[in-house]
C-alpha cells in the first residue's frame, strides 16, 4: 500500500477538493502540507543547486568557443648589476620599471572536444532539471502518503471510540440488571473485560495517530506538538474502476511521461558525448594567440626619464602566433580517459535499464494491487453490512438475555475488525486506482 501511494502524482487539484479550504483551527490541508514540504525540503534545495551548477558548466563550455583576453601590469625596482630594458646594457644602479601587457588566444581546432563539451553540458542541464522535477514528485508523493496515514489513523481511532462507547453503554445496562438480579455477575465481568480491551484499543489508536502526525510534521520540517493536525478529505469510491487497460499499455504511456525515465535516457546520451570528448584527446589541437607588450623605465639614455606615455609608445611590441600540438605519448592518460568514459556510458545504460525495470515492476504491482484492492473492498463492504446486522441482532438478544456476554463480545469484535478492514480496503482501492490514473496521465478526480 505504502509503495503504491508513493507513486501517486500531484493528486491535490482533483483528488481532494475538500482539502483546499483554509481551516480556522490551524489544521493543515493536503495542499498546504505539500507546499510546506516543498519549501522546507533540503534534498530539493540540493537538486536545485545542482541545476544551477550545471547551468554554470554550460556557460563555461560555451565560453571555450570564444577568444580569451587578459591584461597585466607590473612594477618594480632592481639594484646592482642588471640589464637596462631600454638600452640592453649592463648597468650598476637602481632601475625602476613599469610593464604592461595584453594576451589573447583562440582555439581553432581541438578534436571536437569543445563542441562535444557544449552538447554534453546542455544534456546535463536537462538531466538536472528533470532531477528537480523528480525530487518534487518524490516529496509530494511522500507527503501525500504520510498525510493519508494520518487520515487512516484518525478513522481507526473513531472506530475504536465507537466500539468503546458501545461497550460502556452495554456495561451500564448490564450492571443495572445484575444489581436487580436479572443477569449473572459473570456477564458484568465479561463486559468489564471487554470495556478494558476497547480502552486499550483506543489508547493504541491514539498512539498510532500521534506517530502518524509526528512522521508528517517531521517530513514537513515543522516542530511537533499536540495541536498539529490535518483536515481529513472526503474520499469516496463511487465510479472508481480499474478499467480495461493492460499493464503493457500503462507502461508504454508512463515511460514517455515520467521525468526519471527521460533523465536516464539523457544521461546515456551525455555519457556518449563524454566518450567523444575523451577520444578528442588523441587529435591534434590548433590555436591562435596574440600578445602586446610595453614598459616604462625610470633610467633611460637621457638625463631625465622620458615621459610615461612616450616611453610606452616607443617600447610597444606585438606578436602573433599559431600553435599546433600533436599528442604522441601522454603516459596513457588519453587511453585511461577513454576507458573511464566508456565505463561511465555503460553505467548510464545500466541505470536506464534499472529505471525502466523499476517502473515496469511498480506498474505491475500497482495493477495487481488495484485488482486485489477492488475485490477486498467489495468483500469488506458486504462483510460489514452482514456483521452489522448480526451485531444489531446480538445486541437485542443480549438485552433480553437470549445470549450471554461472551457471544455478544464475539459479535462486537467481529464488527470492529470488519469495520477496520473496510477502512483499509477503501483507501487501498481508491489509491490503487489513482496510481494507474497517474501512470496513464488521466485527470486525478473522484
């Protein structure tokens, strides 16, 4: 059940329309719970930061197609015997200088590594975007699951309280009849034991509800206190059915919709570009570079230093170069890089197969569970109706002394268990059908 509920996609708009209203008591609706979970979840924030990081990598990759340019300025003094940068003569005096330079380079050919890096970075951005979408889905689905667990527990508690009330009422009446001598003391003792049992069931249900609320509040990253609660949506089963769509058709539709499948496919393509990038290390690279340089020296051939701008103009030099680098032997670095890239590609292909296999298994489980849940709900509904009538008759017979307290307790416990099973079966049926609707992309409405 839990695994199926975790697969339900964004049920908020259609599945629980009642949950949208703001409650003055401060209790959370399903929509509010999901919003809080998305706002506070650290895994989602981490996924979003990974997306920003991949966008920065894409920007850097695109920049490799452009020429680079840098400028530099340096200044200093020399003492003792050194070469005068202007006269190129050895002199033994203090010489001060200011140097300025500009450098630019442009890659012309690099074995396709730049182009492939850009394509790989684009795919990585899309993969991380899909990962963010997947994280949001996972958070939403987990929140829905925990929210429904609270609703389960609340209904179970209501059933337990109803049974306890019935036991208390019967105990009061039986006590009066025992005191009047109409019934034996044993009937009173049996009902006191039944009342204690029902009180324990209420306590257990309250504890289960508290744990369910705690789990939900922790998933929302909210401090837990006794006032934490939810607005229980009105969930019905009218009009729900599995339909005639088979597992294969459901899978065919789901694999084209879910972000984790798309991300796995793109990860394989990204790894393919990684292999091409690594193979580019075997190719020669061609680049163009240019340089501009000038300097100023406070000790020139004249008695006084030349004006600053005049010296910079006189000492100006330029250069342009074209360079070709041919890899001959790289200490097996290129071979190792290609091997690692191919391993990464194979790992990505395995991860894609795992994602598809997991999706198919989940759909098969959801389909089987939906079918079983429908049968269970129909049977539980009939069982509750029958045991309810049986309990009503047992209660009437007990009141007139036709049966003893033990037989009455058996009828009461049978009805209690059937009602509890019906609650579970109802939610299993509803959400199992919604799982299939999610995979098919159908509107999630009741």
